[in-house]
C-alpha cells in the first residue's frame, strides 16, 4: 500500500489539494501497478513561519 506524504505551506484550496491527490494517485497506479484504492495521500500543511532553508525562514 503506497502512502505519499505531501508537506507544503498552508493556504492551498481544497480543490487544489483534491486535484493534486488525484494526479499523484494516477501516477502511482501507473508506475507501481496497484489499484487506486491502495493509494493513500496525506497532506501536512504548515504556515510559512515554520519553514527554514539554510537557517533562513522561508
């Protein structure tokens, strides 16, 4: 059972997340040859102030 974790900044609409989950699921089904019922996509959203790169807040 493939489980995909997507971490991103908060603020995307539910429609955008739905479309992204559908696209990710479609690709996993094609590449790993599993059914779409086996694929789980989990979104973790955090505010911009919680992300840093090279010690600098994004």
